[in-house]
C-alpha cells in the first residue's frame, strides 16, 4: 500500500515545499516514509522558534498518515 496515495493535493504540495518529491506509481517502503518524515522535520526546524508550532501543526496530519 502506498501511503502517499492517502494525501490530498494540498498535502503533496506541502511536501514538495519541504523538499520531498513523490514519484507516482512506485511502491515505497518504510525507510522511504521515514526519509520523507525526516525531510519534513528538517524543514520545520529550519524556521524560527516562533513559526515552528504553526508549521508543525500544519504538517502533523501528513506525518500521521505516513508514519
């Protein structure tokens, strides 16, 4: 099962903004989902401490879907 198929178009765009690009028609394994999650965490942490809670909240739905 490709967990990325559960994402909305907006969530996919958010991942791309964070620097992770999903390839269509590929079977992803757990390591690749963790790599995506790490990319998102790095993106969140690259923001100022005042912005982190807001951005973390926006990405939390995506992280719950893939990990």
